[in-house]
């Protein structure tokens, strides 16, 4: 009986951790995509300046 009570406390906590980790990964991916787009923009500007 005591084990069941502990399990009911542990499972939601692990689920929350899992959701949090997935959320962090999504945020990092979005950040990298934004950085990539910014990088492309900067490279494009530098190339156009270099061409002129």
C-alpha cells in the first residue's frame, strides 16, 4: 500500500521532468534555427558588401 502511494508521487514527477526535457530540446532547436537564419542573413550581407 505504501509503495503504491510512493509510485503515485514518483510517476507524475518523472513525467514532468520528461516534458521539461523535451520542451528544453524544442527551445534549443528553435534557437539554433533562428541562429542559422541570422547567420545566413549575415553571410548574405557580407557577400553583397564584398561583391560591391
